[in-house]
C-alpha cells in the first residue's frame, strides 16, 4: 500500500472566493507600533522539587490566527490541519512529516496569507479611491511591505518603519530599498536586496556582545582553592566581542548591547544587563519580528542562539541540559553538585538558595564584591541552605532563574514580535530543533549534492570543460571559501532545510574569456561565469569575486 503525503504548493495556497469578496479596511486589519502584544506563550508545568519555587513561569500561550471561515479554499492537508473537525490529515500527525515537508506547508500558509493581505490592501485602496498601479515605494496602499532604510542608520530606520505599519502589513511580501546619503540606491528587489537587508540587520543586532558572566560565576564549591568543584567549573565563559565585534547599534542607547556572547559555546544569549525600558524592548520585539519575517519570506539567517531559545518559543521548560549547551562550564559545575555522593552537601558547598552574578550596570553595596548582585531564588533564600535533599530544587530554580526570570522581559518582547508575524497553525507542526533549522538552515555544505541539482544556461552544460573546471575548483576550496561562494551567489552561506540538494542553483555562461570577475543574481541564485581560458584563471577570478561580495543585492 502506497501512501502519498501532499503538501501545500505555491499554486495550491490560494485565497478562496469568500475571502476575495470580503474587503477589509486598513484600520480593521491591524494596529500600529507592531499592533497589540499577543498573549504570552504556554505556562510551564511546575517543577518537582522539595523546596517552594518562586521562579516566574513563561508567559501564557501566544494566540495564533483564527482558521479561515472557508476551509474549502485551502489545499486539503493544510485545511484539515486548521479545521480538523471536518477533515482528516497527516498534518495532525507531524511526526510522520519530514522537516522539508513541514517547511513546504509553512510556506504554503505564508503564501496564502501574503495573497490575502495583498488583495485586502488593493480592495481597501480601491474603495477609498486611492488605488493606482504607480504607487510610490513605501506607500501604505502598496500590496507589499516596502521598507526604505538608510544603510548608515539601518536599525533605527527599520524599527521606525515597522512600528508605523499596521500589524497586518507584516503579512505582505517584503521588499526593501536602501538609501545612502539621502539618495536611493539602484537595484530592484527581487529577493537579493531582502537577503542583504536581513544579513545587515542581524549583524547590527548581534554586534558588540558584552563581556558578561552568567549567574553562578562566583559560586564557591568544594576544593575551590585547589581549582575544583562548582567554584572552578561554574564560571561562565567570558564574552569577547562575538563575531560582530565592537560597538554597534545593537547596543541600546546609553546601555549594554542586546546580546552577550558566550565564548566557550560560541553562542549569543539575551543580555541580562540590557535595559528594559520601552525603547530597548522595542528592539527585542523587532528582533522577533525579523526572525518571523525571514521565515515568512524564505530567508535563512546567520544567527547563533542556543537551542533553548527555540524550545522556549515552542513552550518548553528550560532544563539543565539547555544551560549546559549555553555555558558548558556552568552546567558541569551544577552537575557536580547533583552528583556529589556525600550527605554533607551543606558543609562542603556552603550554598544557600541565592544566585550571585556580575552586573555591570549596578554595584550592590551590600555584596562582598563590587558589581556583584545577589538574588534570592525563593523568599528567605539567603537563610535556606542547599542540602543533599534540596540540591535538586536548587539546581532547578537556578536554571529557571538564568534562562527565564533573568531575561523575562527581553524574551517576552522577542516572542511577541516573532508570533505576531509567524504565529499561524503550521508552526505547531515543528519541533524546536526543526524550528532552528528553519531559521538558520544547515551548516554542512555538500557541494556534490549541489552539483547534482545545478542547472546550466547560456551555452554551458554539465559536460562543458569550463563547468568541469569550476566544480573542480569548488570541491578543492576550504569550507570558508565554499561558504563565501554560496553567500556570493545566493545571499546566504548556509544550506536550506534538507541540504544543498534542495537549493535551486544555476551556472550561466556570461561571455567568452575575459579579465572581468564573475557576477551573480542573488535574487535567483544564478552565478554568471565567463568562459575563462584556464582553470587557474577561473580560480583566481572567482576567489577575488567571492571575497568582495558586499552590495551583492544590486544584481
């Protein structure tokens, strides 16, 4: 018996007649300033411990859009998922679906919502007598979410532009126009400029990672003087500038950057010391919206958040394993506490239900060390010792404090922005790991898989000598140069879900032998390659091109 799993294709994800006949006024479809904040994510189950917990739980569930009134207008598997009372579908059994299939379903949902918002905008403009085929770029009556941003003022411009648009506009297809020195840059956004926009925006948000220590960096433990135990192992990795390095606009005005960089794990995390005023929280909300928009528009982002960020987005409770992935040495220290065989935990570890951490934004006058903040993990925690029977509760409260309470405002703003854009029913099909894959793509680059699916144009074919020389050069590149080639041609240096075998890729002949460099159309993943006279010349010209790929969106 053969079972075929169908998914929503671009053509299938159309809006039904009932939706076409229901024009919506702009005021009815959304509110400005990102719209009203959605309700928080699902509450976490209470932890099992022998001590009372005062750790704040994750916010309650974020709402998702209501199912359409006319399920017949949707392709059957997706309609069955949204309206299960009337249909049966494999979408209700997500463990049967591959990440690629889930990605296609999500893209089908996105295409449906994009078309709905485009048509709703056009009908609204026609009713008001404002409809025109020649609307200026960025007009609120345009069927696209059109952003005009200055390269030198990218983050503030984006924040301002998105905040002024109705929430429903975030469901439109995205188009971006860059300006420099007040002048619009050349180039039409067919996807390449959008990719460049996301790369630059994320780079600014993550730049300037602060040198911070996670809570627990000053924990004493057995044998601390000899360099052992929790005291030695729990020091959180010190941050360098992170991959972005240096000061940048990701740093909230007058305060630290949005994210800290954990050097040991090479991951970013929400900076506990970042300000929680409305302006800084708006930036975290924009970050969440940017992730949602990237998923919605099929753009892979080069970000390095720990898996717990995606687990929390899906309503999972943080665990010690999550903390260990973010800060391996801190996780090892807490595991040593749990594994200590003796009954004299209280006397050996000398810990109470208190967490201590470095806070560069405040100096606690009562602390033994200047700049160290002490926080009780429960009422009266400073007077409650950690014993053999309560150490499990201590570790649980500690983990929740570090990964939840300490960054609760920042994460809530991030989650609100994400779910405002990407909160449809299709998202519930994904596991946290699959969601991370959807956002970041796959780091492994299988160039042989890419060669198998590559198409050729302009006189090239798989058997052409210049094409053979090209793939010989590519296969012998180190990984970093292969990533540069992928970035030069597609605008992203990571593979999509399912690997490079799922990436549309074209190598096109752009003329006879010349000294000119190869070029690319990142909108369509096309490499324009002259027919160079030798493999050595091809290699030299290609390496120069991929090493200088900024501004690729103009092609």
